[in-house]
C-alpha cells in the first residue's frame, strides 16, 4: 500500500508544476478550444500557436461546474 500512495504523491506534484488541460473559449468570438492552463495563469489552445482563428489571443477557462444550458 505504501507504493500506491507514493505514486499518487508523485503524480500530484507533477500535475501542480506543469500545464493543466482545460476547455477554454475565445473572449472575442466565443469559439471553444481544448487548451492548457499554465501555472502562471496563461491559457493556450492546443495546436493553435497564434491563438484563435479570429485572431484574438485571450481565452477564458470554462468552469466545469457551469451548465451548458441556461434556464
């Protein structure tokens, strides 16, 4: 059992030091991208070096607690 807890501890520390995979939307046009949120707070779409197709470079992380439909 000690081995499994050591593995979990290592995985947790690795996750804290690198980028986190998130869903994000372009703040200009609303297009959604699979993205990475870096420890410094920057959000970059995966596979889009220059930002959004619309030319914007600002993205907002989608909160997983939000619902897709407004009532």
